[in-house]
C-alpha cells in the first residue's frame, strides 16, 4: 500500500506542476515538478527493493 501512496503523491505533484505551468506560475511549477520527480524516484527505488526482496524469499509480488 505504501508504494501506491507514494505514486499517488508523485502524480498529484505532477498534475499540480502541469496546471501551474499552464497558468504561467514558473516558480510553483518548478517546485511541484521537483517534488514529483523526487517522489517518483523514491517510489521506483522502493518498488525495485520489494521485487528483489520477493525474489530472495521466493515469492512473486501481487499484481
């Protein structure tokens, strides 16, 4: 569940960045974009770690 929460936060900040960019708020768009990128990378790292941990234990992750 934590993985999906991280992804939803990353997507939320991505949408905020897109909307802010459309309205011309450069600083806000840049900040939201940066936060979205960081959260997305954290999500990917956690996902890879969970895949590796599952492979070591011999379990397949639920899809």
